[in-house]
C-alpha cells in the first residue's frame, strides 16, 4: 500500500470519528435544550427571572476547567457556553411573554 493510500485510510478514519462526534454533539445539545426549556417554563410559572448571572458565572468557570482538563482552549469553551447561555435566556424570555 502506498503512503498516499495509507494517508487516505487514516483520513477516512478520522473523518468517520468526527462525523460520530458531531452527531453526539447535536444530540447532546438537543437533550440539553429540552432541560433548559423545562427550566424556562418553570421560571415563567413562578415569576423567576429568565437569567441567573451567578449560575452562569459558575458554569463558565466550571466549563473552563473542564476544557483545560480536556486539552481544549478554555476561551473557546467559554465563548461556546456563552453562546448557548444567550440562546437559553432568549428561550426563557419567550416563555415569559
């Protein structure tokens, strides 16, 4: 087998792993949003604010630590979680309308 053919096989394996991980990410985010939507409904029913800055801050710090443990850029992880938090708060506000 040539070096190019070996590289093509390795590339194929990496891409298959990436595809599986992308599916895991999407389904995990879907599951997460099911729970955050339930939280949003609960907050709306009980007149609670749509955001909880203290919890958000703790979650960001927690995720930064997990990112470091996973050898992932903590700033990327922080930006990713902040994006998700903004989306969740937007959903929570819709429940309160």
